[in-house]
């Protein structure tokens, strides 16, 4: 359309290829013709400029589409386009790689086919929520992609196609399997940590309670410990045998009243002193030598010694000594007990002298004497009983045979039952004494009121 002024009025010319003919053009004046041609030229130029801008715009759009396509296909995250039924309409290279399928095989498949059976209801709920809302929807599903069970996170948003007006959705696929593993491990670690914290808290509570009980027990035990020390001293003081304690340096650290009485020294003159300082009359210091050996070798020492007291009297005593350990298990010293055998030793010497006399009489008496145990075994016989027969491991009855053996055995059994002396005769042939007879008396032997054997005293019967 072009406006032309004529006589002050505006004239409009409509240039239309369908209605504008050459006859119409010829009907115009020269000025109008020039005006029309100028108008056509200017419009042509404008159209050329617009056409050039349109081609440039189309090129930019195509370049952007190409860039978008390259970005879409080469993105490190899987992209899908689906419809409201879950049908896969488009996919990028990463998504195809995740599914392990070529794009032409993947497109047109239903996405739920790749979802594990235990997650299908969750998937359908995700699709319904996605297409009912205009916001980003996220869901994590267990899926089987490329024959591998994976945890996949789907981030999606619905969009409306401007041409068809249909709803579609973009979905990004992210493999979160390792994340799930880490989450499981983290959950397990947290659970274990919570258990450890609970256990440690409980242990601390128990330790605190135990500590409180220990403190209370220690406080209560102070008086008890003093009482125990007092009671222990009272107990060892009640023992009639001298008892003493020494540390590793062989200094006295304790004793009972019997030891004070035995040594004629008070405790103040004994405790923290050495043997040679407390009892200077024993100048050879032999007790310290024994004590040092005991501390180094351990075990128990029992030995007899002569001891000179401060009253200048000599005693025959027996020491019983053993080391004791400290709380760490190391040797802490020794404890000793003394028995006075001065009187017993004199008695023993007298008994030995009496035994020599009795042995002489026993061997030189004209009778045959045998000592039997409770089983009848011959323990001892004097020289008049020595007839050349081997008495080893034999009972007296086994020397005889038949009725004679039974008679002697019955006499022995009767003696054991009644404790009464028994008389009998036996032939000497059993003892290698041919054609000789003996008259015998069997008397019991008592040990602490119990029969422990018998003596047989036999004299030969002289023929008339």
C-alpha cells in the first residue's frame, strides 16, 4: 500500500500482483509511476534485509539446535524423554550406554520393563506424580541395566509440547549404586558406632559404679585392715612355736610372742635388726647364709642347728623356712618357724643307747625270735632263726604245708581278733631243721593301741 497526494488529497495505491495490471500502471501519471517504482524498490530492499536477517536467524537456530543435540547426546548423565505411559521417545548416548543398547533399539520401549519387580509399584507411582505436577520429581529405583542390578536416581520434570499440546517429561539417569553401598556402609558404621558408644557408656557407668564401690570399700577397709593386722598378730602370738619374718635384706620385720620368749628379747630389740645384731652370741652367722640361699633358690628349708641364746644356753632347734612373695609376685622375704628339740634329742640319744642293749640281747638270746606284720610277712628274725631258709617276701605260714600251715594261720588270725597270746608247736623241717620240734608263743605288737604285727618266740623241744 502506498499513499500519494493529489491536489492536497492523499491517494492510496494498492500494489497487488493479482489485481494490479500494466493497464492500471499506464493509467498513472509519470510522477505516480515514479512514486510507485520507488515504493516497490524500497520494499524490495526491505524484504532483502528481512530475508537476510531471517536466514541468519535460522542459521543461529540450527547452530543452537546442533549444539543442544551435541550437548544432549554427549552429556555424562543419561537423558531420556518419555510420555505419560513411560514410553521412551528419545535418549542420549550415555543413556544408551547405561542400558547397553543402541538408540534405535531403545526408543519405543517402556521404561518400566527395566525396573526390578519389587520396585514397579514405586515406578508407577513416580510416573503418576510426575505428570500430575509442574515441579521437579525425584525417585530412586532398583533397575536392571545392561544385565546388571543398579540403584538409579531419576530426576525429571514434565513439559508440554507446543505443537501437539501433549505432555512429556525429561528424565536424567544417575547411577547411585556406589552411593547406596557407601550409605549402607555408613549406616552400618553409624549403627556400630552407636553400639560402641552405648557399650562404652555402659562400661563407663559400670566403671564409675565400680570405682565408687572400690573407694567405699577402701574407706571401709582401712579400719578392717587395721583389725586384720591386729587379728593376724593375735593369731600368730597364740601359736606356741616361735615364728619370725624377714625382708629381702634379712632384717626382722615381724615375730610372735613365742619368738620373743625363745630369744629373751623384746620386739623393739628384734624388728628392723639383723640376726648378728640381735643375737651376737651366734658369731658364725650361719643362719644368714642359709637365708640368702633360700631367697635365691626358693623352695623350703628344714635343717637342725645349735643355737646359743642371750642367756648363754645352747639349744638344739629345727628351722622350717620358706620365702613369701609381695603383691607383684616377687620374693619379698622369708617366714620361719622354730621347734626346740633339745629335750627330744637327749631322749633320742638315751633311746639309741637302750636300743643297742636290746639289740644285743635280742641277737644273743637262745630262743628263735621272728617279727611278723599284720599279713604274717617276716620283717625281722634273730640269728638263732637263721637256718639257711630265704625268708624274703614270705609269710610265716608259707614255710609250712598242709594241716600244720592251717593251724598256725588260724592261731595268727585268732591273735589279731582277740589280742590274746597264742601257743603252738611246729616241726623244724620247714626251716631246714630235720627231726626237730619247737614250742612257740605268739604275742601281739601294738602301735597306738592297734595291732600292727606279732612276735613269735620259739624254743626247741628236747627229746626225753
